[in-house]
């Protein structure tokens, strides 16, 4: 494929694709193709994980703290690391008029005058902490005119899936409140269609950036 399509650069986004490229690395180089790797997170540093890790001829870090982590934990020199911070599509994530926000709430089955507190994440054990906490504390957090909206989607990989536990906590919160105070939306891949309904967003990472792009007050 590299030869037929005259590919100049191979870009791996995680450890396993990079390891696969390493198996044909000499051939890749002989074809004049460069290989770069992106670090999206602090990769593990166990001996087995180190053995699987190939950083290519250049490494992209998605934040300055990840770049520092690579220098400290993997002894990568600063000159080979380029920081390209995560960004968002502001054509998709932008503020909407109050009337549009109200219509979107009603489309979701939420009263137009209800204040919506929103969070978005995967349901994997390392990502769902915020959703779990919000569900557990919803009865004490939410006032009568407030709704907690949890947008849950994305693969969990080899981690434990906490969706069942989140549902249980949401059901318990609703029983305590005597109403649907917590609403779960599961599997929606395009949260740009829902996020503008929020008045307050609670979360981390790119979802927080998307909320800010949508003009939603954000707690990180």
C-alpha cells in the first residue's frame, strides 16, 4: 500500500498500530516514508508496555503536560516532540439563541424553563467518575427546576463498563426526587446536536472544550 500509493508519512494514533509499523520499519524507511506517533494520554511504563512502544521519527503530544510526561517517563528529547493541542470544530459547537435552546430542551422531553446540568463521557471505569458522582449526588445538587443530562457514548476497550452502575444511580436519584431528575442519553455519537440544550456543563477534556464552544457555562 505504501509503495503503490507513494505514501510519504505514516501517522500512528496509539501504541499497537505503532508496534505493527515497527515490524516493517526498515522497509518503510527504505521506501522514503516517515513514521510519526501521537501520544493522546500518559502511556503505561511497565517493561512489557515499554517493549511495545515505538515513537517513530517524531512524536506529537496533545498537550504540554503529555510532552513533559514523555520527556520524564520515556526520556524523549524535547526536539523530537511537537505539541498540537486538542481542538474542536467551532462550526459544529457554537452558541445558539435562547429560543433554539428552549426548543431543543422540549425536543428532548425536558421543560423549556428547566435548567439543564450536563456531562458527557465514556462509561469506562477511567472516564465515568464524573457521571457516577453527579448521579450519586443528584438529589442534593438539583433544585426542583433542574435536570441532570448525561451523554454517554464511546468504546470502553478492555476497561470495566460502568453503564449499569450509572443507570442504577440515576434510577435511585429519580426515585428519591419523585421525578425524572436524571436523564441518560446513551450511544449518541454527535453530541453537538444535544449539547446546546445545556445551561451548565460539568466535565473534562475535549467535551469541556466543546461545551465552551457551544457557549455553555463550564465547570472543569
